[in-house]
C-alpha cells in the first residue's frame, strides 16, 4: 500500500486534488441549462407570463446566478466530505471516510485508506526496522598492541623450562572458558609454562570431554606461542615432583598476590596445581594482561574442527531463513532450584521445586531469607517464556522473526515454552536444525552441545539471554546497591556462565546487537495489569534504549570482566575524541 507523504513540519494532512475542469463544467452547465433549456408548456397562464417577463429581465438572471453560486459554495464548505465520496474507488463505503487520508496518485486515481490502518502499518514497519537495526559501534575495532616491555619479557617467559602450572577446571563449557583464560594469565604472571588444562568430569551430566574435544588445541598453542608456552603434559623431569596445591584461591587476587604466594615455592618444587579457579583472578589487571585475556578468549579458544563444522552448518541453516534472534533461555530445573525462583507454570511444578530445595538447601545461592517475590523484583530470577515473549514484542520483534533458542530442556517441557511458540511460530533449536545422525557424536556431552549453541548464538543478528551468566556474579551485580550475596560455588547447570562471554564476543566482533534485559526496573511494569499496552511498550523501549549492545567503557564498570566489556583495553578507534 502506498504511503501518503508528509510535507512541511511533518504534520499529517489530508489532500484532495479536484481537476479545475470539473468545477468549471459544473458551473457552466448549470447556467446553460437555464439559458438554453427548451420552453415547456405551462398549465398556469400566469406562471407562463411571469416566466416570459422574467426571461427578458437581466437583473433576474444576475440575482439567480449569484444565489445559486453562493448556495453551492456554502454547501461544499459545510459538507466537504460528502463531495469527496464520488471520487473514491469505494463509493459505497461512506463510513470509512469519516477519518481518512486521500492521496492523489494521478488525475484519475485516488488512494483512500484509514488513518488507523496507515499508522498501524507504519508502526509495524518501523518496529521491524528498529528491531533488526544494529547498534552504532562508534568505530571501535579490536586492537591488541602489547607494550614493548611485555614483548621483551615474553622471550624469557617462553624459554623457561623450570616452572609449570597445572590447572583443573570445572563447570559448564563457558565456566571452563573463563577458567582457561585465567589460567593463561596466571601462567604469564608467574612466567611458567601452562600444561593443557584438565577438564574435571562433570558428575551431574557425566561429560568426560577433554580440552581437545571442545577446543582446537594446536590453534590454542599457536596463537599464544609468543605469550605463554603451552605443553601437552609435564616433562619427565617434573613428574616426580610434589606440586604446590591450591584448592581454593581467594576472590579477586592481584598479580602481586599471586607472585608473593607462589613464586618462591614454584622455584623450589617446579609445579603449581590450581583448582577452583572460577573467576578468582582480579578483573582490574594491568593493560597488557587485560589484552592477554582478550587474546585468549577471542582468538586462542577456537572450537575443535568437528564442533566448529557442525555449529557453522546449524548457523547457516538459520541464516538461510533470514535474520534471526538467538535466545539463551535459562529455564532448566536446577536453575529454578538454585535461584529460589518459580517458573510461573502450575502449583504442582512449584511444589516439586520447593521439595527439591528442602532436600538440598545447599543448592540455593545466597540470600536464602528472601522471598520469591523479593527475588523477582530484585532481578535475580530468570525470565520465563511469557516474560521473554512480552519483552521481545515490546522491543519490536515481528511475529515472523526466526528464533533460535539455546539452553537445556526447560523444566515443564513444551508447556514451559508455549507463550513463545504461540507468538513466534519460527522457533528452533539444534535438535530441530540438525539432520538425522548429526548430533550423535555429541550425545551426552553437555559441553559440546553448549559449544554448538554458542556458535549459532554468536552468528545471530540479535542475541538476548533470559538471565545473567555465572550465577554468583549475576547475584552480586544485580544486588549492587541493594544487598550483597555470597559467591556461588561451581554451577550445576550445563549452560551456565555463557551470556557474558557471548556479549563480549559480540562486542569484539563489532558490537552486534545484544539485548540485556533490565529486569529489576522492568518487572514492576510486567506485574501492572492495568498498564495500557502502548504505554507498556513505550516504557520498556525507554528502559532498554542503552542496553542494546552499544559500546560501553569498562573503566566505568570497575570489577567487570574485560571479556564482557572489551572497550577500551582491547578495542580502540582511529580517533581519540570518541565520547559516550
């Protein structure tokens, strides 16, 4: 449907072009009908004489012509819409002209449409365009230019054959990534060689994957060859040594603390064994070490060829259908148990979760005295399917949008996803996209399945998590200014801690759109059933105006991971005058 153009100051006006021939012909024909009409016989002789007399009187014709012209102009002025109807292509539908826009496409063709219909269509088109629009990256690009001091010291670091660091990493695939990044940086701080990290068997999911099953080991070694020496195993000279073992590194340790704690003992024993590294290293490191974190996370940790091949195939299958959204849904049973939240299903499901928490109270992460409602309003709960649906719609996601959802099977099965599947019919996960037999090599390997989700999500046009990543960090961040929660032990979820890496990776790739749900501020409006939908939509968009993946300075977020906020340590611009 053609859209009427706005002129001037964008005020919406209705225009009609009426050919001058019509007006002139109407007035002239009226005059001619009076002057040239044939005489009719009259039954009343007096009337005949009156007509005969008046015909010879010029004043009569002058006043009659003036009266008719004035009357016609008055009628057109008072009831213009009535005179527009004959020029409509829908002459029988008078009701739709009471509030209409008319655009003349040419002298003989007119387009009439309802204002409401046009406004609604304009809004839909604008919503679609706005939803897929990518944030302004302000020209930021990756730049990992290490200092001269760092480069010169690298020569001694990679030559050292006396010190070796062994790390055991645990948790889900993304937690493993976090710990591997920390392990490389700690090895650099100590000037030690890093033994390929050992992946602890996940007792919950029974995943026995090794480093080389998930990541490309040769690529890992090659990329970091100038930073840290990577070895596949301890040399024979150190096999019989008694390693210095640290089972629980304190939170937020600095490079100075690490050197003071381990360096002398490493020189004596030659081997340091670290466990429980989960986000123990400080996030505020010297610039070169921050760049090293980015180099490991975004360059060195490439997925193994089999994972990368299938992941790219799944992403291509989604891409072939058009632009798509990737949702990281955190709706698994253990997530609801650990967060102390409820999925919004039925009373029976709530009872199952309550009983699980009674049997294993240690699973509840922090603030056990908070009620479910308090946790919800504090932004500590994952969004359920209904809330994700309302948020996507408010932000302009079209119903035709292709959606890829990453994550474990939701508690409640398909019922838990109904609000999403009803609103967005093009709803897929890796099981839907994979051909028969393609997922068999990855069966019962949660880390590999999570890696596939990561690849497809990273390639999406829009990414949105329903909850934060590592639960301990999410709780600490979400309760900032409200209360502080104890850090969570190793997560039991197979897809934990993924959101912040995906967010950082999307930023590093050019600030691809990443929607960060502003849960704490938006949920009160979700609970307000009396709020009109247009007003709800306006509020939600305003709350997320600055949460769509735009560049954010990490220096304004002290204590945050540089792999989530790579500006300005790992990304820069040609101009030094960029402002936010």
